[in-house]
């Protein structure tokens, strides 16, 4: 079996996390890591048994011993790094969101097409075994009527952000809250309920967003708005949909897809580990009778990040250039939808065209 030889870009927490899943895929091999500093590259290489280190992305991307690149850097850097790697003929698996905005996504898609390489957004939610099971089950449940997706997670960077805002920490604002890095709640976690919705039902026709923002200091010395949570209604023909996301509040609300034949109830949308099917007519009180709720969960992968490497390598081996669930059309539709949410919420990134279309 020929292994796909990966170069890893960025030595932060996410690169560390995904590698634990990637190494469970027998066709995966990490052969290089690129960091902005040699010390971090070497420490990461030592920790993960990676033979080659780089501090220059073009040098890693032009190395013939690298087949593909995984990009685990802040959102504003994805577009430039990905295009440079693709122009050197490398396949690219890029962290979510694929880029800062739809314009950048279009440019990345053009680069993938002109170089004949695979470009895939590393969105695990739509590749997990339970999501694939839900997709099949949906085909048996008649018309979809309502989608309600939730991902609310109190941020581990919240205290640092508060200290910066109180003048007790000189900063900079962490990338996930920083407009300079194309951060914010929507880009960081709001994408998790939205990408699966687009994969299942296509791009919504309408968007109505209610976004909570605050102002944070950015690199030019000014204060700029960033979103910390949001609730969005989406318009579809014959069905309604909503997404709720937050980086300042936790929630244990399940994600639900209601259809004519019943409800699919997911423990969480970003990584679905448990699914109930509630048939139409199932009792809602102890005195009613009707069909029983079924636990239809399928076994999960041993690591949640394994699925994105398995999918990426399957696509490469099949000779296709795109994943079915994480296809470029879905990534673009998600980016366009998120651009509209940001436009309504007044969130602007330095990477954006002015005005945001
Ligand atoms: N799939 C998931 O579950 C998941 C979870 C969290 C985050 N993410 C995504 O992963 C990406 C990184 O997020 P994060 O919170 O880990 O970001 P981060 O900690 O700010 O940065 C990650 C790494 O990127 C490199 N980096 C930082 N700034 C850079 C720059 N200006 N140019 C090039 N490289 C830079 C750094 O590595 P070096 O110092 O080695 O250069 C850093 O450790 C984001 O796109 C985020 O949405 C995904």
C-alpha cells in the first residue's frame, strides 16, 4: 500500500489533535512540518516522529517527498498557504473555514482546478460515520420539515480575551476572537451547524441573522467588531432551518432534523456520537401510546479526526478531485452563507472585498 506523504503547516493545538487521528489511517504518513520558527518545528517533529522540518512554506511545498499538505493555521492564512501549495502541485486538506470569505474560496477552487489537485475543507462533522448514517436514513423519512443545529461552547480563550479588554493583558487577541485573523464565533464554531445543513439541504435561499458582537483591539490600533455568538434563520422551499452558536455560553441542546416520517435527534452536530430516531406519532407523555424511540447510533471512529484523512486519501486514491460531502461547491455555498451572516452582523475582516458582496 502506497502511503500519502503529508506536510503539516502550523504546530498549534489543532495540528497536534488531528495528527492523533491521522496516524490511525494506515495510508497516512507525516513526512514534514512547517512552522514560523525552527524551534517549534523541531519540537513538533520530535513529538510526532516527523523526519523533515521547514520554516518556509514554498520550500516544503516544492519538496518532492511531500504529496499533500494539511493546513492548521489561522483562518486568514488559509488562502495564501493553500494556493502556494497547490501551485507547487500539492494536494491540500485545509482546516475549516476554508478561507476568510467566498471570494478567497473561489480563488482557491480556481487554483485547485488549474493544478489538477485535490482541495478539501477539513470539516469532520459531515464525514463521521453517524453523519453518513443520518444521510441514508433521511432518504427514507419523506420530506424534511425543519432543521435545528446548535453548537455552543464556552471558549477556553474567554478569560484571556476579558483580561485584554480590561487592559490587564497586552494581547494580541487570540486568533479565534480576532478580526485580523478572520476569527469570531461564526467562523470558529457557527460553521459546524451550517456546513452539515448545506450538505444535506443545499444553500439556503434566505438568511436572517441575529449576532452578538463586541469590540476588540486589532493590529492597526483601532477597535473592531467581532461576533461572540449568533442565532440564524435560513430560508428553504418547504422547510425551515435555524442555527445557534456561541463562544460565551455552553449548551446541551441536541440538533434535530424533523421530517414527515419522524425526527432524527443528534447528541451534537460538530461530532455526532449518538442518534435517536423518534418516529412520527411517538408518545410525548406517559399516557400516550405510539411507536418507541430508537437509538440508531452506529459505531464511532476511534478518533474523531480520522474521518477527514480517510476521506481525503479515499478521494486521492479514487482519482476524483473532490469529496462528495465536503465538495468545493458545499464549501463555497457555506462561505457565501457566512459572508451574508457577517454582512448582517457588521463583521468585517481585512481580507474582505469592500463592500462584502
Ligand atoms: N477541526 C477542529 O476541530 C478545529 C479546532 C480548532 C481550530 N480549528 C481550526 O484550525 C485553525 C487554527 O486554529 P487555532 O486556534 O489552532 O489557531 P492558532 O493557535 O492561532 O494557530 C495555529 C498555528 O498556526 C501557526 N500560525 C499562527 N499564526 C500564523 C500566521 N500568521 N501565519 C502562519 N502560521 C501561523 C502557528 O504555528 P507555528 O508557530 O508553528 O507557525 C500556530 O500555532 C483555524 O482555521 C481553526 O478554525 C479546527
